[in-house]
C-alpha cells in the first residue's frame, strides 16, 4: 500500500475544496458545496458508518450513519470521498471499525485520516503540546489533538498509530477509556462524542435539493410534486416551515 500516494491524494482533495494542507477542516460543510454530491443523514444501525453510491453521469450520493458520533461521521464522510474520487466501484459500504476489511477499504481509511489530520499539521500540533516530539503522548494530549482536528477518538488514535506517534499498546490502552467524560473534565464541549440529535437523524443536503428546486422553477413539476420530493428527502422543515425562530442578520 503506497502511503505517499494516499497522502498526495488527500492533499489534492483538500486543495480542490479550497483548503490548505495544514489546518483542520469542516468537512461536513465543505461537502455541501460540492456540485455533484447529495449528502444524506440516516440511522443505519451499529455496523455500517457510511455508503457511497455513484452514478455514471458523475453524480454521487453519500449516506452517513447519524447514529454514529459527530467525530465518526466526519471520518466516514472523508472515507467515502476516497471512493467518490478514486474508486472505480459504483457502490461502497464503510464498516464501523477503522483499518479493517479489504485493501480498498483500508486505503480509504488511511486517505480519510490524512484528509482530516495531515501528517505535518499533526506533527506541529504535537510540538505545540510537548517540548520534545519524542515524549510520550498522554491521554490529555490525545484528547486535545482530536478536539483540535474535530475527529473521533478512534480516528485520532488510528492516525497517531499510523504516523508512529504512539505504540500499539498505547493505542489499545487509550481506546478503552470513557473519552467523553475525560474531555468534559478537561473543559471541552462533548458534542464530538455524541450522535446526531434524534430530530435531525434523517436529513438531506446538496444536489438533490438543488435539482428539485430547478425543476420547480422551470415548471417541470408542480408545487405539490416539489413538496413530495422534499418530504422524500426528509426535509419536512422546508415544506412546513418547521425551522426554529426567524432569520437573524448580524
């Protein structure tokens, strides 16, 4: 497996999104601006974290398991972007456990890790935390790193192990802790370790909504059909005006 190639691919996609190769990225927001992609949040159970379905016309639907934590959802989306850009298969399913499965799935995991936590940026963050780069990373260090890059605990540990900043033994030790409580004790917001709230576990963003609006504007469909399409995409908020409060201009 060519790690340099995967690192390069991650850098290319970062630049394609208009991001540099060092800063943390808000991948959930960035993907919503992609012209040919529809993003769906859907509760899929405990064993699947994401699905990527590509059409021959270049359009793609990525579904993310909204029952997973926010940090894991970000990783799953990055994983599916590998399949979207670099995989010839038209349908791919991402399992819950990182670093397992067939080679293409492991490639997607490594790509996702470099996309969210570039090696240079990770190195610089560790240097900011430790006087000596060779110093052992504590659990507090790991939590500060995952909070900085906004990734799940498993993702952070996987990349730290992959870049040889921690040992396999340290990986296993830090995996078996109640990270949400530890993060809260350090003063961090714990949303990163929580799943999507129940009222937002079904939702769609991106190309699908834009296409539906275009068809309505061109009078290719009726308003009733348009609302039906929105409801099919779990966007009853757009049909019935269920959003909380009004627009705020600041």
